[in-house]
């Protein structure tokens, strides 16, 4: 499995090719992705602040975890793998919905067929500092206020998904 390659898809999420992750984002090709939203029993969302070394959206607050399955890797299996790699824990995940979005992020274009997965966890993550700068629990009502008042602190896709929840 080559983790630097991602799956290029059509608008029905059928694989039509693969490509190197950075090149796919530079060309703005539609590709498969997932976004994980982990909540605690109080209904708070676990947010992560993306590592400052990330090639796009560094230092921005975002949902619990997001990434891309590798070619030949099942989306749910990839989600569990990345949740463990980034946040140091795993939990049951269920897909809630999927959607396509496209936005320019500097010299890159995020054009994703995004599978949105929900989970529940009440512990503390053990973050991978290569991937995650910080984390916190936040109530959705407060997060929506923060997104409205300080949108520059949050990832683009977090705003898009929260509008759909």
C-alpha cells in the first residue's frame, strides 16, 4: 500500500485512477477522502489543530481526523488506520453521509468525494505531533459561533460539513 497515492474518482465515487497526493491536489482532480467526527457522551466534538508542517491548512482547527484511503484500501479501514495514526485511539465509526466539494487552498485545490464518519469516544487522545498540533472538545453550538466569528482559524471542509450536520 502506497500512502502517498490516492484514489481518483468520478462523481459517483467510482475509481477511475490513482495519483500522487500532492499532484492530485495541484491539478484539482476529484478524489476519495473521509472526514471523521468523534463525539463524547456530552455531545462535544473532538477537534484537532493541524500540525504546522502540513502541506495545506497548517495550524487550522478541524474535525477529529481526515485523510484519504490508499489505492486498494477500503475507506472505513483507512479511517480506522488514520484515526489511530493521528489521534492514538480507535472507536466504532459509521458513515453518516457523503458529498462532493471543491475549493482553492493557495496553490492547491481540494476537490473531494468526502465520506463523513461519526464515532464516540470519551477518553483522551495520544496525538501524533507530526500530524496534530493540539486537540480539544467543543460543543457544536460554540463551534458554530466560532466559525462565524473567526473563520480564518478553521479548515474549509469543517465549515462545509457542519452546515450539513
